[in-house]
């Protein structure tokens, strides 16, 4: 079988339609998937043929963005909740659930990790404390660097090959209770959940940090995309043989 034939397609969920009638997604996600030898396919919300869209991809990348509507996880509205998009929530939660059911490799980043959690019945903190003395998970309009401790024995720890990594962080929400089947596999120094993985699934990982921001220069962060796209390639091969 030619290499070209097995180049796996990675669906990358985009932001919802904005006020200027645009769908958009960060180019760094696309770059990281391409470096991992995946073929990026952008997945905008509002798709009526969602199942057909799913049939065309070998991996699902859930990207960062605005907050999930707290109503999706029986949470409370908070004055700092921003960027809620009902259409994007609807699409991405459905995609995440389908990926779990189909054993389709899925990588959730920041909002994407939260979407994966909510899709499996988990809940979120609507707003993390950002006062003096608190570990910062974002700065005004930009990311911050903080350490993340990986849980020994987890697949993510094995994959990244380190007990502690430095990550780009840009979030004000986090996982509160984990969804069905998810295991907590990383924490920030303040105890905030920074990664989850789904047991019994080939590859369903959610990271609260932004690996795409440093993956070009940090091989540890790129390894996450390489492993994800590698699983997508295995998924593609299994589908083509069945
Ligand atoms: Mn963080």
C-alpha cells in the first residue's frame, strides 16, 4: 500500500461562525498535524451531515476557544464565562461522543479537553480563581508558562517520557469532575487537572495546555501530535482492511 494512501485525515474542529461570517481555526494546530504527517481537514459547526463528516476522518482534533455553555454540564452561569457558541458546543459534543463510540482517535486541547469531559458527563469549574497568590493559568490576553506533573503509569506519562513538563497555559476554566471512563493523568502545581485520558480507548486524550504553541521547537509537545496522528494512521489502516 502506498504511503499516500495511508496518510491519515485529521478533522480539526473550527470556531463557530463569527459576526463577519467566518469560520476560523488557529494555524498552529494545522502545522502540528502536518508535521506529524496527518492530512488536516477543517470541520466547521452547523454540519447537517455530521455522521458522513465523521466517516471521512481518521482522527479528531478538538481545539481551543470560548467556554462551553455551563448548561451543558449542569453548571452555573458565571460573569466571567465568555464566547459561548451553542452551535459549536452541539457539534463538538456530538463529535466527541461519536469518536468515543467509534474508537476514533481524539485529541482535545484546552477547550477540547473540556468538551471531551463534558461529552462524557463530566463537569467544569466555571472560573478558576485568578487573584494574588494563585497560580496563573492565563495572563491578560496571552498565555503563561507553568509546570505540569504527569501521573506515573499513565499512557501520557509514557508517551511524553517525562514526569514534569513546562506548558503554555491559556484557560480560566478546568475540569471539576471527570466524565465516564476518564482518568486524570496530569496536574498543575495548584492541583488543577491538566490532562485526562480514556481507558479502554485506542487514543482519547485531553490536555488543558496548548501543545501546538511550542510543538515546532519542543519535541516533547510535538510527540503528542505524532502519537495522535500515528493512531489515526492505524485507524485508517484498520478501516481500509475491514
Ligand atoms: Mn493551566
